[in-house]
C-alpha cells in the first residue's frame, strides 16, 4: 500500500498585515526525524515570534502532532494539520515561522494565514506517490546503449555503471515489475541481463 508525501524540502514566504510568515515543508519518516527538522528550523530563526507546526510522521497517517507555539489555541497547528490531511499527505512536516508585524490578525485571520502559508509551502514542494519498488539493474552491450536510453525514457535512472557492459539501475513499481521485465526482454530480443536489487518505498511522480 503506497502513500503520498513530499520529496525533499520546500519553502514559501507570505507577508500578511506586516507579519512575515515563512513556510517549510519536509519529508520525515519518524517523530524523531520531525523533531530534529523542527530544531533546525528553530535554530534558523532564533528571533521569530512563533514557530508553529504540524506533522504526520508515519505511512498510515496515525502519528499526528501539531503545536500553536504560543498563538491562540486552534489558530495555527490545527489549520496546518488540516492542510496536510486535506492533501492526504503522510510522512510530512510543515512548519510556519512568524515574525509579528505589529497588527493583530484575530483568530480567523491567524488560521487563514497559517493554513495559507502551509499551502504555499506545499505548492512549492515536489509531491510524490511513495510506492513499493523493485530496484533493477539492466545490463546491455555498448552498441545497445542508445536503445537502452530510449527504452528508459521518462524513468529516473538511479545509477549508471560502465564496465564490460553498460548497466542502468532504475526503480520500478513492484506491481509493474513482471510486465517491465517482459517488455525489456522483448525490446532487446533477449539480449539484456536484468538483476533484481532491493525493495523499498520510492517517490514516484504523483499522478493527477
């Protein structure tokens, strides 16, 4: 069973009634990793008025945490968490740093500001479908390198090795592995060697 998350990190900034809101989105795979990322963000902004956040740190969506970090209850952490849940994201942290600009926004204004900055950060993020993959190494003779590149067009090549033969390592969705190997053998008329590697969750580009 796969899940949707962000790959890597993303950042966005909004200015609302002279307050600066800085949104950070990160992929995290545990509560410990989320807490460490939060510590890094706080260290970047020692003079910030608030560092509010929410994260869902597991694949199933059960490990949820949020904090208003001194803002009125329910105006920051919950709106950020709501954005994560609305986009069905797992293993994702969003932190929003606020530098107070002197104008109070009210409860509704704060909730909209934090949710809006969280959405802006996620809009800058690379959203991926993390699915169980099978890593495969495709080995071909050098005259078939161009053909291999055509066959793999549109796929992310994880590694290339050039020794006695040319080898291309790719991640293939486990559900598509058997079909992929059959197509590869057919494409190269059996003149290809395929070695199976490790299984793990891989960030494939999200399908709309």
